[in-house]
C-alpha cells in the first residue's frame, strides 16, 4: 500500500505534496507492479476506481481519535460527536457524516476522489454547513486554511488526472 502525503495541520509543508509528474509516475509504477507481480499493490490516492471513490464518512470506514472524536477519515480532523457521548450508529448519522453520505462520490474522475485534497470546495462547504469542529489538538486549523492550502494542488493535478482518465477509458492503460 502506497500512501500520499496529506498536508494536514497548521504547520503542514505543501512543498512535500507530489507534483503532477511525481503522482503520475506513481500511478504508472503501481500498475507496472500489478502487471509483473502476483500481488495487488495499492496506491491509496490513485486507486479510488477500485472502491468507487472516497471511502470515508462511514461509507467503508471512519476514524476515532485518541480523545474519542468520531471523524470521517483519519486525515479529516472535523467532527460533531464524541464516541464517549454517543453510539456509533448516531455518530454515523451526525451532520458531517450525513454530508459525506450525500456528497459521495465527490468527483466522477476517480483520480480526484478526495473532498480535501482534490475537491477542497466540498470539505470547506461540509464543515461550515454542519458546524463540525476541528479535532486536531496538536496543529488545529480552520477549514479555510486547510482548503486554501490544497486548492492549488487540486487545480494543478486536474489536467493530468483528466488526461489519465481519458487514456484509461480508451483502453490504452498498458501503453500509457
Ligand atoms: S476523505 Fe480523502 S483521504 Fe479520506 S478516504 Fe476520502 S478520499 Fe481518502
């Protein structure tokens, strides 16, 4: 499993985010591994096509931090409820989880699955509309600061993601 750097937390360094060229290289390399090894290597950010997009918000998983805050994803530190005060079922029905449920998939292009990294307008809207509070106790930050940080990345990645999707659709994945 390959994970991508997530620029979460007020002191997160955006220069560590992969460039479109680096991300495309990873996309191709993982697919080469699959073609040559008897194992399904996974790329967390480039393989949403195999799971139908973002899996967070209880669609396939959720995250509970050390304090008990129930968060949609291990990378999304915004929450309305704490597991010490609510049942898991009610947590799944809490406002930000319902916003995830209504919003998924956040993009038709499975190379742009995330409401924070590739579609930050969604996270910004969901957090504000649901009144979810920040649950990052080490580096707390407003959702606007986080989404302002990921917006240039999202815009930069879009042309490459769209090109890769088109070439994948036309069936030339192996020779890309
Ligand atoms: S919120 Fe983003 S990082 Fe978390 S599961 Fe969804 S797409 Fe992946």
